[in-house]
């Protein structure tokens, strides 16, 4: 059984993947350093883990995702699917921040926190599109 080769990604997809990878590494470093408190505000209160542990662990994971997006182009589709799943998995933290009225990252009103919720699907779509994980239609 032969594997069919996936078509290469386009230049806009590649640029978006590099941008997303860089963003993920920046966010991961932020988890470990200067944004640590802000990220703690997104850890749901019902999660039975230490908030600081969750923030540090997710920071390491985000650095790993960023590095994978930048350095593993042959695995980009797999990375895209797993990153999209990660974005789905952390969405409850964004919802929790809204429901508990936690201010962080300049999200100091319910309107701003609610608006933030609509960006998670954009990140999911970007992870899938930029890596070619979500196949595009061909004519």
C-alpha cells in the first residue's frame, strides 16, 4: 500500500504556521515568566490541580507546540490536529475566566472576556489551515 503525498502548503499557510509557532513559543515563555499571574486567572477553579502547576505545564507544552510548528514541517498536519485539540482542551479556561469575572491580559470587563471567547475557534481554524491538516478543496 503506497501513501499518497499531501500537497505542500501555500506560502500564506507557511507564513501563518511560522507566525503561529512563534506566537506559541512567546506565549509559552510568558506562562513561565512575565505572564504567569495572568495565565493563572484562566485556570478553572473546579480543576483539582495547583494553578501554578497548570500554568507552568501548559507553558512547556506551548513551547513544544511552537517548536514543532517551526521545526517539524513533515509532521505539520499531525501537529496541526493535536494543536487544534489543545486549543479545544484549554477553552474551558477562557470560559471560566468569563464566568468568574477574572481580569487578566487587559480583559477587565465581561464584554472583553466574552469577545475573547470568539477567538478560540479562530485559533483552532488557524492551526488546521496553516498546517494543511484541514484539506482545502481543489478544482
